[in-house]
C-alpha cells in the first residue's frame, strides 16, 4: 500500500502551522480519508491544553537553540507515538506529557512559520465534546468594533449516512452570556465555509461553540 503523504500533517494542521496551499489540500484529503480525520479529532484538544501551560515553564528567546535539520520528522513521529499511547493508558498523565512536548514543537518548529503573519489569529481545530461526526476549524481576528470569525465546518461522511441538520455558532462571554451569531445547515461530506462576527473583543470571549438545533454543545474552543 502506498504511503499516505498526508499522514504527518495532523499535528501541524491542528496547531495552524500549515501553509494555505497545504491546508487546502489537507482539508480536501480529510473528506476522503477516515484515518486522517480520526487523527485530527484525537489531537483536536491539544491547542486548549497548550493554552493552559504556565508561561513560566516556557523557554525564552535566548534559551532556544537552533533546531537540528531532522527535528521536525522526529517530533512528528513522537506525536504519533503519543497518540497511540493515549489509546491504551490513562489519559491524564499522557496528556500532560504530550502538552509539554507539543509546546516545544510549536515554539521551536512552528513559530517561524507564523511569526510574520498579520494580527489575525491562525485558524485552529475545535475540540469535540460529543461523538457527533462533525469537525470544524475557526480563525479569529480582532477589529475595532469586535471580533471577526472565519468558520470551516464539515459533517463527516459515513457509510449509509444521509442525515443533515442545523448547527448554531455560539459565542459565550466571560460573564456567561451566550450569543448565537450564525446558523447553517450541514450535509454528510459537504463543507460549510462562512464568516460571522460579534461585538465582543477576543479578551471578552470565554468560548466559541458549535451547537445542535437542540442547543447541545458539539464542539468548543477557547480563544
């Protein structure tokens, strides 16, 4: 069987480190490859874990050495090995180890790829909180009047599945106020791409959620 050239893209995709061209090709591939789609879902919670790492544990610019040429392949192999380990042992300890490893991956390898980007926050994969076959990535950009949101959502194609539904994009503020800013209909195997906006700044947002029409939270992300 030919090796899948996208097999090592999952970690970079979740961390928002792929180039626009690679990201577009990978998202097309995700619609056709259940293995890669599963890999993305398994790593989807990592950005949230990384955001909880205390700044005091992170190395400074002066402490970062020049990475060796073979660092990225080794680290991606380590990420895949960690994913397999999480399937057979208790998630608690394994997740902390993976978070520490991925912090270094992001700072040493991926930071140069996004360091020259404009103020817009790179898109990141939302974390699943249910077993619904849906995944989404979201990008935020703060503007004078609030926050712009770029959304990409897909309802995974499963054998024999013809189900569709209506989803809601909900902004939850740090004061606990929930604001529905968009609704859309999803179909198996079809992408939904759109823009939405809120008057709240990024600092005022506690979470952004994808909810079902019954108001059940399916995906979430914290800015």
